């Protein structure tokens, strides 16, 4: 419970073993006792006390730790509500922390990211954001703009001083610097997206090329952390696999894995469909056979996408002409593997790492944008930097330049939540689960 009256509610339902006046209980202490309904004991619990402003929400807070299970927890919740508490909205605790100024909007949003993280990397970026790395970077950029802005305001307010020339140069230099920093942040979103969503990967190929065998080899890998969840389209299952830190989101794993029936095996049409939505194609061919029309169609699909070509079944006699593939599809790398015997799978991981520059994602020193809302605002800020540069080039009066600079500041302010509408706040916190 959080809020001014939370201790009042607590006192009606909690009897500590050692009675003490609430005034005398310090924050960050835990008391042992019983939750009661009238004279009846509901459960034996531990209650943590947090006193304003030193709590998650900055308000008075208490947390009741009961024995697990649905019945008791529900009962205690009911008792709290009956005695004056109100049920929290999704994300309300974090929302209060934001509205009370303990964290900014960026940090609040990172709480969701940490909770929902599917991989260690993703959790790590969330935690860094929670610590305020991105907030500080934005604050620094804003300060650079503000420093110059003050000069501009002076020049506007006291036109008798001739400061125009100086400030114009200053403004230009500042804008260059700001644009550089923002562009770097904007670019980091590509990596951020990979960390957050995984590389959407489709394994395509003719029936019997070895798709399921490869899928199984990947999923059964010792170091693979697999999270299964429903795909974006109906009836598909996507699996999030992290191998050696490579986050892969395998598309339509159910379709590939469960199609035991030869007739139902995933063929060209389905491959095309899957290829459309993927960031990475793994095109697999049965090297023990010569390429046929269908194989060529699959090769055709691979042309416009990041693709790794696998010649599978190299444990058998090879009939596929590698040079033929190379001639038809020069830009993609070709690897020889045996999915069944798990030969060459390591090379596949290496190739993916290279293809997506995963080694360059250095989470310890780099700020990575993972949230599309932030990315859009940064892009908007860059647009406004460009517009401001235009106004200077066109020798617009300073008060006009100032208006454009204020737009940049506004974009940045929306990221951290200084300037943000209630609608946006509601939308952001609606993504939380209850009780966070
Ligand atoms: P899919 O239809 O593309 O999913 O192909 P499967 O993975 O079901 O493989 C088709 C057949 O080829 C199965 O009988 C597999 O055991 C076999 N197979 C897959 N990979 C290899 C391999 O590397 N070597 C050999 N010899 N057989 C393989």
C-alpha cells in the first residue's frame, strides 16, 4: 500500500507481536505479526515499513508479506480494501514515483522493460535506463542547448548590445554537436530493437531440406535460453532463443516443428510468407540433391534480404553445385552444415554475429535506445535541429531561430516527461501489470 493513510489502514488489520506506535517505527524496518479480521487470525505475516519520502513512490508505504497461495493473499487484499484502501491501477506505483518526481518518465518506462525482459541483454539495458543513463545524456544535450539559448534571449531582450555575430557562430557549433549526439542515439535504436525484440529469423527451404532438424539443433543447444510465446499472426508460435548472447526470434516454430505429415510440410508458399516478415533468412538446401526449380525460387527470395545460405546434409554425397548458388546469389554467405549431426552450427552463429554487428553492441559503455516512443522523439528533435540550421543559413532574425530551438527542447522534454500530456502518461502506464 502506498499513500498518506496506508498506515491507518494497516493498523486496522495488522497486530504486530511487539506493539509499537507508528510514529516510533522507523522506515526500512520489518515487523512480525498477524493479519486479523476482527478476532480471527488470517495469516502470520511480515510487514515492511517505508516512510515518506524514502520509498518507491516517495509516499508512506507498507508491504505485507504473507504466505503464498491465492486464498490468503486475496483475503488480505479484501481486508485492505474493506478498511479504506483502493485498488491500484496498472503501473500506479511507478506512476506515483514519476508524478512525485522521484524518477523521470524514461526511468518509469524502463521498469516495464526490466519486468518484461526476455534476455539478459534486454534486462541489462533496462536496468541502465532505470539508473538514469539515458536521462543524463538527454539532460546534457539539453544543457548545451540551454547555455546558448540564454545568450539568445539576452540578445533578443537587449538588442542595443551587438551580440548577433557571436551567437550565430555559437548556435551553429552547438547545433552541430547536438545533432551528432542525437544521431548517435537514433542509430543505437537498431541495436536496441535487436536486443528487445530479437532478430526475427525465418528458416526457409523446400520440404525435407532440413528445417525442423536445424530448428531442433538450435533449440536444443545447451546454451540456448528459450522463451515460447504466441506469434503476431494467429496460429503461429514464435520462440525467443538466446545463444551466445545472440537474440533470435524464430518465426513460426510450430509450423516447422510440428509438420510431421509429409503433405503438410512447409513448402515454398509458406516460406515466401515467412520471408516477408523476417529480418534474417536462413535458407536451407539439401546438398545431397541437385538444385531444382523450387530451390531456385527459395534462392530468389533470399536476394533482397539478409540471408545465410546453408547447404545441409554434408554427411551425405554432395550433389549441389556451390558455385552455381554463388553465381545466382553472390551477396550471401554459404555455409556447409549437417543439421542432423550438428556439424557447422557454430559457424552459423558466427555468421549471424557478423551480419548484425552484434560484437559492436557494447552495453557497458553505450547508451542504447530500445523504446520506439523515444526513438520517434529523437528523430523529431533531429528534424528540428536541421530546421534551425536552415533558419541560420537563411539569416533569419534571432527571435525566429529561438522559436525553432525551443521546439528541439520540447522534443527532448517529452522524452524525459517534463513536457508531456496526461494522455501519453496514461498510455505509458497502461502497459504495466497490476501492482507495479
Ligand atoms: P524439413 O521438411 O525441411 O523440416 O526437413 P526435416 O528436418 O524434417 O528433414 C527431412 C529429412 O532429412 C529427415 O529425415 C531428417 O532426418 C533428414 N536430415 C536432416 N538433416 C540431415 C543431415 O544433416 N544429414 C542427413 N543425413 N539427413 C538429414
